[in-house]
């Protein structure tokens, strides 16, 4: 429905009291607004920080998950977020709080469900050429749907450092509520 205000002559021709005429027009406007905002409200994009606990209180530099670490502790799992309702993943965004420089091996960040057989939702392979400080990279998810109550894990496989590798990043997820 598209609301069109009546002209003075049309408004006068409608039967009833002035109050009834005004109320009828307000009801038409209200119906139009309800119809117009259904899609807007449902599609509001939300953002969640998947690495809120991966910070340091002593420095603003190098906060987030480590992308260069000791080979003995190479893979780090973070139980990050539980979907409160059914949602659709829009993207996984990686923000570099420290420039990434490869040592040996390539770092990767994977967002997957916590399950016996995890479903990978998004993956980001950090480029071997490195990534600059404050760069933001957005990845398209490989699987977008999340059921209510689904736990997501963030799996970070850093470059295996013997010497010289650096890098920290914060990871965010954009989603809409179904």
C-alpha cells in the first residue's frame, strides 16, 4: 500500500465527523509505516567482537589474537559466542592491531561451530606478503545460517615462529537476526 493524502475536496466528501476522518487518515498512515518498516527492522546489521578477552591492560599495541606464536602452542581455540536467536552471518572482519609479518607457515583464522563435526562458517588465510597495521579485511562466509543456541569457535592457527614473525588481530562478525 502506498499512502496518498487526500485533497481538501476528497477529505470533505468523506462521511463522518472531523475526528473520524482524521483518525481514519492516521490509521492509513500507521498501516503504511508498518508495511514500510518490516524489512528495515529485520535487516539491521549487528556486530559482535569475537575476541573481547584477547586484550592486554598494559598496552594498546598488539591486542587481539596472536598470529605469530611459539610452535608448541600453535593452534588456539576460542569459544567465542552463542547465537541468541537464529541469524545470518554477513561477514567475518579481521582488524590488524599489529602488522603481520610471516615467519614460517601461514596464519589462518577460522570461524566454526562447536560440534562433533564442526561446520566452517568463515575462513581467512592471512597473506604471506603480510598485512599492515590497522588494516581491516572482510571475508564472505562459506556458510551463513546460524540456529539459535549455536556456539561458535574461533580457531587461530598462527605462523610458526622460530624468529621474526609478528602480528595480532581482533576478529568481528557482522550478522542479521532472522
